C-alpha cells in the first residue's frame, strides 16, 4: 500500500494527502553582532603593552563639539516657559519671578 494514500471506508479510491513543505529558518548570515564603541572597547582590544598604543587610541577618537551657550533670547524664552508652567498651576508669585528673570535677559 502506498503511504501517500489512505484507505477509504466506502470502497472508493483514496485521495493522496498534500505534502507539507517545511520552511527553512532564516539564513544565519543576516545576523550581525553589535560592535561596541568608545574607550572601553579600545581598552579591551588594546594589547597589554600600552606604551605604543596610548597615543594612537587618543588620535582615533574624535573630539566632541564644543558646548554651545544659549543666546539671551533663548534664555529669556526658557524663563518665559517656566513662568507659564507656574501660571498654569496658579503659582502666580513664582510665575512673576520667572517672567522677571526673562525680562532681564
């Protein structure tokens, strides 16, 4: 008896069962391992002899941009926003205090 056919009780011929296709898992080549960045990674990758690699590591790390101070208009806007927060919760004395600080800017 063929394994793809099942006997039928009424004496008729059995219909072949559809075969299920097994799906293969996704290829492992699409997975990437995250690479750490920064001084901890450089220290872990550096050889035990630090005399030759100390300067090279410092040169390869980019310098962060300088801190930008807010302009007087931006500072005044910040004080106004703080004053608005206090005004909404009906703390009028603090609201006036922040509005006044904003005017001095």
